[in-house]
C-alpha cells in the first residue's frame, strides 16, 4: 500500500483530458414569443442612378400665315344723342313724393275693384257684357237693393285719388296731338304725346321725329326704339 502510494501510475498519454460536459440548451416552449432584436438594420447600399438623358431639341415654331381678314380699325366715337337727335325722352314723369304715394295707392285700389256687371247682362246679349253700365232703377231690382248674389253697384268709394286721376302708370298726363304745333306746347317732364288716330303714317313719322328732338315721350309710337315691346 505504501509502495503504491509512493509510486503512482502514470496516466496514458493517448487519452485526452475530459472536461465538464456542457449542459443541453433548453427547448423553446410553444407559448414563448421570439424576442425582437434591437440591433439596427443594415442600410442598403446606395444604388448608382443612370445618367440623365439629354433633352430633345425644341422644334421650331411654325410660321404664321398672314390672315386674309383686314386688321380691325379703331371705331370712331359716335356722336351723342343730344347733339344729333336732341335730349333723350324720359321713360317716367317727374313726380313729387305725394304723387308717387298716390300712384301706389291707385294700384292697390285697382286690384280690389270688382267688375260692375250690368243688370240682366247674362240674359240678353244685346245689353253687353262688361263694356257698358246703367244704374238699376227697378222697384223690385235685387241689384239696386244690393243683394249679395247680384253684381256690385258702382259707388264713389271705388274712385282713384283726384290728384293722380287720368295719369298713365308711368305718371305722364296724356295729350292728343295732331300737328307739330301741338308738340311745342307740351312739358316733357309731365306730359306725353298721343298721336291722333286720324293722322296718316307719313305725317305720324314726322311727328315722332319732331317729338324725339324735343325730348317728348310718345305713348303710341309707330316705330319703337330698341328695348321696347
């Protein structure tokens, strides 16, 4: 025993030294998720762009052919109507505030004025429909006694204001003319000319031209201006 302890046996040189065995890696569990890597992604290498192509040469503009239409000339200023034909005729009369108010009142009265039918106009055609009026005088006349199912009887309450009575809707006072002398006595701001029915076409045209030079408004013109119907 003492000899064995003093002379130990040499180890074989051919057997390598064995260290501790590495422990096996644990198997990944199905519930565990892969941990994303925090390392920055590698940038792609810059690509070399191809050389830009040369722009095509611009085509020369086609030559313009001379137009056959003549060049526009500057329009000469026309002479004013006051110099050639006199003052322009007004479309409406010159009225004060009270007359304008009464014209508006007259329109409202005209809208609510009834049709005055003559008695027995629906029975006899010879009496006329709405073009004539006669006051009913019969003792038993239902229209004279103002029965509701008969036509209205003319009354003074349906009249228009006296200050604007007889004026046109535009405010002019119509005046019948037969010759040029009648035109000179009219006021262009308040009166308008009405050429008489018996005046012929040739004389009517002369009167209209004279009224245009005087600045008078003609209510029944033979030749209408632009914009009139």
